[in-house]
C-alpha cells in the first residue's frame, strides 16, 4: 500500500508540475526535478499523446527530459512517444500488461520508479479504463492518466 501522505523530501512535487494542454480535453504532465534531488531541469514527461506541445513546453521552460511515464495504451497518451524517443535517448516506463511500442522499462504493481533528479514513484495497478492501466504515486501526488 502506498502512503500518499508520506513526504520523502522537503517540498511537495506539485509546485514542480506543469500541465501541457493537448487535444481538446487532455493534458500531458511535465514533472520537474528539484535541487533536493539534484536538478531543477530534469523532467519526466507523463503520457505524451502529442510531441509538439511537449517540445514547445520543454524549450519555453528550459527543461531537460530524463524519462517518459506511460499509464496506458490509448493513442492520446502515447502518440508522441516515438518522436520524443527519436530526439532524446531516455527511458520509457509503462504498464507491463499492455503492448506499447517504445517501452524500455515495463512496470507493475509494487515496482518503484526511480529517475535521477526526481523523487521516486510507486506503481499501482489500476485496471478499469484499460485492463493494464497503471498509476504512479509519490510525493503526495498520483498520476493516473
């Protein structure tokens, strides 16, 4: 069980989360690192359904992508992964129980994702929206797609 009230560092990650609007009704999340974890530019990209707004936001905010986190296989959550992987040599974490191209680190319930420059996230299986859907929990936050 994940304790969402536990705080592994001095500051909540929510002051380092950037919502990038995508499509008509969706968001791509950029999780910016902190000095507590080594780098304020290190950034994880959550569910990049479209690479263009991500690339624009990374440039505008002067952020460096270090990982991609995928919650499920729908195209509005993975559509930009291939292009981002062509531009950046970064790991792609995603659900072990779904067939998603470009995943380099399949994860499931009980796994912990540790990305240099960012706080760790625990993986939760949350089947329902899709059979292999996962969420990332940590720093009093939940990224569930």
